[in-house]
């Protein structure tokens, strides 16, 4: 089987005003932030190295807003790399210019230049995040977005005593961009990360890292809200707290039917809010994270830890490790995913499209491309419907808005050109995988159903897919080949989970549905950075609607040039 496993510069975020945990202001406001991207030396795991940071912080600062706020973020790039920032999960209605993926909705901000992201936070509340959206720079350029409910709207669960952001990430001892370049030049997967992190720190299980441990103090009898974000580049992660169950109440800034679990599973790009009760014997308890991987590929399987410490307990008390699921525990993963349901109340309804105007079927696969300069003479490709996406040299949204020809085609196929036994015996044929910048054109306000099917081309593997500009409903998921007759009959059309990033299981399928009511060009890609770089991506071109407020807004004057 093929192996498809998984000193830097800086950004500056200067932000103004942090919202207190339960200070729900009377009305929406304009929140202004300054992000300065720069190189800063950071020490982790006995290694000090320069990394790209925002405002000199790793992870970067949290943006606190209230539902209905207007947000203005001026990003100034002092790093040696070109940069762009994506506001992951924010819908950016009619305003793709603020979405951020390089060469999709904008050209990157060049060294020494600035760009102002100006957007509204409408109809969303909860936990999202921001990150770099070019190269592998999001390895260190990321942070949380916390959207507080507008006045008069409370949480649909008991108010916690305190809220804490938990950002899960990966760490490389060397410059991550050099790691990526080495993999590209060799035609092989680059070196895996050296560690995982919790809020930028690996925890005391690593040598020389006693001071590099995230810790949170709790008081007996109180309840805490953890806002968990998977910012890792290439790994789905389990997260647990020793001795403590968690109650899931939100994913991807959408409230869920609460359920209690000893561990959560969270893919790159996803967020999960959980309630934790400090109801155990006072002591020190490890919170821990490590990868979920049920495919034969190498990953950094080391466990990162933080500490949940009861007030009054000295640091000399040895923490207890949680019992995380086994790294290949597919049964737990599938069971966990099935428990995720939208809250679906009159105040927070699940507006599921009952019928689909357009049905799409995308296969996810790998292939090998000729590469005379690479180690084996080949390079790994990743594709959707046998098309490995080629990034343009100009923003696709800009090309669409100004009717520039020759940049892309809108002939992305609705189904694979060659049907086959997708999850049967391993296949080594490429099935004529081609390169292209091909998009799918979607009429405004049409309903789209998309089935994502993993395949055994070279190897099976799980894939978290993220759709920009939209949330979608996850109607169903399963192992094996999707059955177009039997499986739709079992779709959940009542309270399916709504989110912006969804996992396609190893050797399985996932079906999603959304209403295309946001005009623009919207990126759709695997959120494993390795696979995205190999071409596992495309975009939807959603046409303008007939109304005055149903067309793409004009671009800002400071849109970065290409």
C-alpha cells in the first residue's frame, strides 16, 4: 500500500477589547483588531525556533464578538511568506472577499503589505476559529473565535461558572514550510509532526517540558465550558479528561442535543463545546489528546497532555491519565458521530432541505503522477472524481466577478467518470486521474446533496471536508460503498447535525445537504493539509440571485494584487 500519511515568519493580530464571559452587551458594535504577522522565537520540547505568529503569540489571540457585530481586522504581513487568513465557519454572506483562502477568494497578502478583512457576524453564535490559509502556515498561525449570544438570548444549557478555550495542534522541531517543500520535492509524504499540543504546549509527558504544560484550575461543585478546537494540520484527535465525563452541547457553532461521553472525537477544522463538572475527589487530572487513525499510515501517535487542577491542590500531586480510546477504535468513532444531533427547537431549528435539486457524488482517491526528479519517479496525487485540483495564479472569485476568461472551467462532473467497486480490494490504477481548475456551477437558492465516497485507490483513509461560506446538514454516514437506493431511505431529515466540517470515514461515505443561498466562489477541500496540497479540493460557483441583496458585493479597494 502507498504511504499517504500525514524558523518561520510571523503575523500580527492587534485586537481591541476582550468580551467578558457573561457580559452580553446591549447591542451590536464594530469590533476592530490588528493582526501583525511576524517571526518570533518559541521554545517547545527543548527546542527554540522562529515561527510565524500573530502579535507574537502562539496560539494567536482570541477574537471575542457578539452575534450581530461587525468585525474589522487589519492584517499586516511582516513575515517572509505571503499570507492570508480564513475565518473558519463564518458564512460571509455575499462577502467572499473576507473569506481568506489564497487564490480562491483573494490573492495572498505579500510581505510588507496589509489587507483589511471586514465582515458581519450574522445568525451565528458559539465557537469558531481563524487560521492561515496558504501553504502549511496554519501550523502556528491560528486562534479561537468566540461569538457570544446577542442580548436576550441565553445558552440552551446551564450557564457555566467559567469558559476555557482548548486549542489542539501539532508541532514540528523544524521549519514546517521546509518540511512541506521536502515532501513535494521527494514526491512522498513529508515528516510527521514531532508532537501534539494543547494550547501550544505538549505537556509533561515530553522531556524538558515541565513548564510547557497548559493547566486550568477548577473549584469543586462548579461547571466549566470547554471550547475545543482541532487546529492540527493532519490528524483527527481524541480528547479526554481523567475521571471526568463531558457533555457535548455544541459543534461548529451549532447547538446539539446534549449527550455525555468520556471522550470526544474532533477532526481538523472542527470545534466542540463541552460542559465539565468538577465533581471528582479534589486532585490533579490529566486532559489528553492523541490521534484517531484506523488506516495503515504513519502518524505522530504521542499523547499531549494538560492538567485540570482542583483549587488548593499542590503541584506535587501526580496527575492521573485518562483512558483514551484506542488509536484505531473505529467503533467508538462511529458511535460518537451517530450521537451528534441538532438541537432542533423553535428557537434553534434544524432547517433541513427536504428535497435536493442537484445530487452530486464525489469519490475521494489517490493516484501517482510521473515525477522524474522524485525519489521513486512518481508523486502522489489526491483527487475528487479523478480530478486533482490545480490552484490558479489569480483569485477565483476575482476572476469570476470580473469575467476573466481562461482561469477556470465550470465543468466539474457531478459523478465519477468511471464507476467501480470503491472500497473493494486495493487498486493501484489511477483511473486516468487528470489535473484541472474545474468548478461546479450551482444555481442560486437551489438545494444540493453531496455524497462523499472514500475509495481504496492506493489506500483507504478518513477525510475531514470543509465547505466555505456555508453550513450543511449531515444526513447519514456509513462504511463501505454508498447504496443510492437503500442508504437515502435511512437519512435523518428531522434533526441531523449541522456543521461546516465533516469526516468521511475510512472506507466509507458521508452524505450532506445545503441550500446554495450565498453567492460567490466557495472552496471545498479536505482539511488534512497534506491531502489539500496533493489536490484534494474543488470549489462551488454559486450564481447571483435575482434580488438586490442576492449578488456578490463589490470587492474592497485594498484587495491584495496577484
